[in-house]
């Protein structure tokens, strides 16, 4: 009786492992896409708020402390995206 249950469990585990391997390429592709998206957003934030901090162009320096915080956050987001990208390779 237990041998039958063991065979059923092993068969189901084999099916699950084959399904996981077929999904891993799609999941990896999605993770890379999201990582690239985070890097692009970090660069855009750095450009927008760095320009505002330096020249006052987009927002006319409405809030300098907020510009500094957004520049720091963009560096943090870029760091997280970069380390995730390195992990995915």
C-alpha cells in the first residue's frame, strides 16, 4: 500500500519538476525585463531631478530637499537594479 503511494508521489514530483523547468525561462525573461525597467526608471529619475537641482529646468527648483531625496532614491534604485541584474546572470 505504501509502495503505491510512494510511486504516485514520485510520479507527481517528476511532473512538477518538468513543469518548473519549462516555466523557468519565462520567469527569468520576466525578471530581466523588470530589472531593465527599474534601471531605466532610475536613470529617468536621476535626469529629471538632477536637472531640476542643477538648472531648475523642469520644476523651477520648487523644493531643493525633495530634489536631493529623489536623486538619492534614484541611486538606490539603480543600485538595487544593478545587483539584481548581476544576480540574474
